């Protein structure tokens, strides 16, 4: 029976890496086997711990495969849980957060469509100013996703 890992843990991030990357990709990234990562991902085994530079290399390899970086996400979630009092207001609830997320998603779609409009700055090509607006919109969504994760974890 597989061990349950806390969502906000490096161990969970490592178990996700093992699912995303092949044995060869892990070896190429850090020069170690998936067996090493499984040992590091065992929450009961404190002898094996991933090095910071290895976690960065593994996340970069996941990004190459067009997957979200699991270890970065774990770090972000761990930090946000510690600071959740400043991120989640008591009056926030999951429904309200989801509504705000939907609004931000709509704004992102609108910004991208406007940037690709033939009558925009560079026509169908996206200008640097438009890219900045798109990235700002994406960042807002990422912040809201973080709030959703915290709200679910907090069970508000």
C-alpha cells in the first residue's frame, strides 16, 4: 500500500517527479536513479533528502516535458501554508475564491484574444507589452490557485 504524503511536502513533489520523468530523464537530470528519488520521497525515511540543486534540475526537466514543476509547487505550497493568515481572509470561502478565479480566467482569455487580434499592435504576433499583460494575468490566476489550495487544505 503506497504511503500517503502531505500535499505541502517535498516528498509529495518527489513522488510527482517520479510519475512525470522516466528513469533515463531522472538520470540525465541529476545523475541518480528513480530509486534514489523514491527513497527521498519516503516521509518516514530521513536519511535520504534531495539536494536543492537536484530539485531545481528535476523541475527544469519536468518543464521541458511541458509539465508543472512539482518541487517548486511543493515549496510554494509549504511557504503559503505558513503565511496563510496573510493570504486567506476569514471572510473568504471556497465559493468566493472560485468565483474570483473564474473572473480572472475570463480576463486572461480576453487579454490573449486581444493580443492576437489582427488589429492589435503586432497583429497576430504578440508584442512585449501584450506579453507583460498576459503574464500579469497568469500571475493573478496562479495567486488565486494558491488561495484555492490553501482554502481546501484549511477546509474553509
